[in-house]
């Protein structure tokens, strides 16, 4: 899976969750969607952790101007 932006990955994850909750799908398709969803959730989690670390480092350094420029 190629790296997507957080917004793209989150949107795809929402679509997958909706399909799993509302559709009557064959087990194989449900499993494939679940695996894809888990990969997207992991990617989103990693991107959020990286963003949180960046903000923490900027706050600790006192360089708040970098936050507004990003």
C-alpha cells in the first residue's frame, strides 16, 4: 500500500467501516476489507503519533513560529 495523506487514509477507512457495517458481503471480501482497514488505521495512527511528536518538540524548544509555518 502506498503512503496516503492522513485525510485520504481516514476517508478510505470510514468507507470501509461503513461497508462492513451495512453490507452483506462474502466472508472473503469482508476479511480483505478488514485487513485493508487495519492497515489504514495503522497508517493513520503512525501519522498522528508523528504529528504529536513534532508539536511536542516544537513546544519544548519554544519555537512556536515553526508551528504556524507548517
